[in-house]
C-alpha cells in the first residue's frame, strides 16, 4: 500500500493512504492491522479523509514497512468485527445530525414563513398524538408537557417558538439515541464470545482443535468451568449451566441429553458433549445487544431516581403554568413557564452520562455490564482480592518438579499436564505450558477426569487412582501419604513457591513447585485504591498460611485469609454486605464465581476462567491492575458528574421558571434557553470523565 506521511513527530505520525475512497469496512481492517503491529501503542483511522494516526515505540522504519506491506485482502480480522464495528453507525448518525442542523438553517433562509408555518403545524401533530396517548394511559409524563408546550404555541400562532422547541427536542433525541446505540454496541462487542480452541470429540477421543474448524453436526466437549462455544443440543452428560450472560438468571439450569444450550453460557458443574447446531458469532452478538437493551442492568440507582423524579415533576410544571395564568391572566407568562421543565434535561443527561462512562471504561480495557456496577464501585468501601492470577501474575511458571516415587520428573510432569489441560486455572496452564516447552507428549492416558472446585482433580490411570491438587485435597480429603524416607525432602519444599501435589495409588508421587510472581504494580494499585475511597483491602487464597502471609506483607492488604474454599469467599462478602458495606470482589478462577456473584460488583481478570468472566459484572484485561484504579476513578467521577448535573438542572430551570413567571423572559427565549441548556449538558455528559477530573494514572 502506498502512503504519504502528512505530519510526523517522534513516536507519532499521520499518514494518508493513496486510494480513491476509504470505506468503513476498509478503515476497520486497517485499524485492526495497525493495532496488531509490534511497537504500535495506539492507532486511529479516519475513513472520510483516508488518514491514519499512529503512535508507536521503537523503530519508525518497521512501522513504515508494515504500512507498505499492508493489503486489505490479506489482513486477518476477528469474526464479527466488520459487521459490528460501529463505525458505519457513527457515520450515519453524524450525517443525520448535520442534515438536521443544515435543514433548519437553510429553511429559515430560503423557505417562506407561510410554508414553514404549515410544516410546523403538520409536524406538531406527531407530538400532540404522543401526548394524548400518554394521557389516555393515565400518565402525566414528559410527552404531555412537550405536547402542551408545542400545542399552545401553535394555537397562539407562535410558529417560530413551536418550531424551535421541536427542533431542539429532535436534536436531543438524536443525540441520546446515538450515544445509547454506540455505548450498547461497544459493550456488546467486548462481551461477544471469543473462543479460539475447543475440545472436539472424534472416534471416542477428545482433540483440542481451532474453533474456526468446527462445523454444524460436530461434537464438542465442554468441561466444567468453560464457556459453551456454540448453540447446540446436548448429546451426552449432565451439567448445571449458568445462563446469566444471556438471560440474567442468577441460578444455573440443569441440562441433560436432548436439552438446548447456547453459545456464551457457562458450565458450572458437570460436563457436556454438545452437537453443534449453529456456528458464527452473530447470534451471540445479537442476543447480547437484546439483553443489554432490555435489561435493567444499565440503570444505576441514581439514574433510576432521576428518571422517576423527571416524570414526577411534570404535573408540578403543569400546575405552575395553571397557577401563573390564574394569578396573572397573562398567557405569555404562563406559556413561558410551560416551556421550561426539569424532566428533559434529567432524562437526557443521566443515561448519557452512564453510557458514556461505560464506553470510556472500555478505552482502558475495562468492560462494564451496566451502570449500577459503576455506582457500586464508586460507593464500595471493601475490596476483596483473590491472590493467584490477580495480585500475582496470570502466568505463573513451573520452577521445578520434585519426584517422590522414583519416576523421572519429566514423566511426572507429563502425567500432571495430561490431567490439568482440561481445566481453566492459571496453575493448570503453568503445568501444561511447562510440558509443552519440554516437548512432552501428553496424550490422553486416563479415564474421565473429575474436578472438585478449589480442591483438585481425580481420575484413573490404568488400574491406579490418580489425584492432583491442594494439600488439603490430596492429604486430608484423599488420605494420601508421603512415601517412607521422603519426609525430609517434603519438609524442605521451597517456601517462596506454590505447590501442586500429585499422588498415585494414595502415595505422593510428585510435588510441582510453581513460581507465582507478584504483580509489580500491585502495591501501588492498593495504595491508589485507598486514596480513591476504599477503606479495607482483603486478600483470600487457597494457598498455605506461610505463602499467604508473605504475599500479604508485600502488597500491604489490611486483612488476609489462607486455605479458603469458594464458600468462604462468598460468606465473607455476605458478612460485609450485612454490615452495611458495599463490596468489590476481584478474581479469575472457577472458585471465585460464588463470591463474584455475591459482591455488589464482581470483577474478573480477562485471562482467567471463562465462567468467571461470564458471571462477573466487570471484566478487566490482565495487562495491569492499574485498570482497577482507572475504573474506580471513572466511577467516582461519574457519580460526581451526575450529582453536578442534577444540581445545575434544578437550579437553572428554576431560575427560568421564576423569570418567565415574572414576565422577564418571553416564551420563545425561555424555550430556547431551556432546550439549549439541555443539549449543552447532554453534550458535556458525553465528555471524558478522567480528563475532566484531571486524573493521572498510577
């Protein structure tokens, strides 16, 4: 591709692609391509001008080479990206807004007053009809107020005022609809299913294959803790399936052979073999969009109160109009009061603020599933961290394998990897990765594996029972023993590591020592969260007291609990809430799911178990915990903005009503000031919260 450098400074360049016209889909392909290039930190593509702005680190030459080698037909893009990118929708709404303003301006210049008056009268019928329908339902809401203001203006022959009111209402509705659709689409894209590999059942064996190769009629095995990747029918097995991501149901549903399952739902308990009936991401995306638009999850408590207050104030505005007319017998003064109401601004500004905050969180790789969770984060006093994969890196590594039964460490690692590859946990991934790096072939050698949440895995290898997991599971639940003469080796296990215990036929066979490095930013993040209003930071882990105490001292938590079970985490959350504190739970594993569900805001790390991401209210990327600080600051700033909007709307419109009632403002000016202030506060609510709050990252 031929490009022209239009502007350049160190680490940033603006280039123009030499082509006739850039389509929205081409812009999305180019953006996706640029974001995947090594060294590119940020990229923006403008389809109208055919330009791209690239921020980068490192070699300028490599960036230019990647641009020169770019071809639209060769670039790979994720499934569904082009169909649901939102770029075309944004362009469409921009054109609608420009045309609406341009039409208004040109009509006042070139269309005769008599024709404009006729058009205004015809357009007013729609508002009058809507107001009458609202009254017929026994409701006195904003539609009634709009109809009254427009109807009285038309009746008095004040067509300019009626036209101005309808124009400003139309622009406000367009902005609200645009912001809502853009935010919902952004949220739905980040929630859309992204499963790269699945377990396919062929000839009685399970094979890990790319999801893109699955076709209708294929059999896919879904183990506990994993997300169901396709719509289909259950062929074998029995499981409890969490469908909260699609239906909002908090309780899992039982699925047996013959039952339907849907892409994006998660297996909480059991295992299913699913016959695939539908592939592709569109159905998943559309279901999520529908769920978001219909769900009350998008509404925070403050937003709901504002909408309720907006509707409840309408009768008082009508009553005030009537009183002014009765006391003054002046229609102009009464109409000036009627032109002003609190409800328009309240109903526009509050949801726009929330949806814009959700979209802004997305820019920090934070996916928020509803406004009420931002409010919960803002008001939270207690934050509960899981340790592994959360305060520590999501990619622990195997430090060493200690043999207790005389077998070679590599052979024991091979057996462990064969068991662990079925289940999504950072420790399990560490074992599997270690086997891969050593080139250890770990094809299936066992019978069906059983996974006990927060404990471990059990199965049979030939005639021998094999278990792998925590100390509690292996030695206390399974009653396994340390081989004679190996007590000293067991006592000398490295304290800085986490340990997985592998036992065969009730005898300890190996201890896999796993390095679980603390995140570099963890200490700074906890300090920053406390500055932002968190009063108590708690860590819970299934690790030993010794390991938990060491990590707790290093990161600076207020409390820590070791050797806990999933129900212990959930019980702690419930106790905190019973004491009147709002709680944030952050985790990444299957064993965190109960606590994530119980918390006011459950936050999952994106590299963790799929079920944790599905159940959680918020998902952050695994790159850095600093995104938690950004989330907290966005939430705090959102609540500050909503309260500020509320105070401004009430005070400003109260002044307009008093000035109108006193005859100091004519109806047209009153309507203009009211609607202009509504639009301005709506536009202000779409602005960036963190920039406005002048907040720096950790």
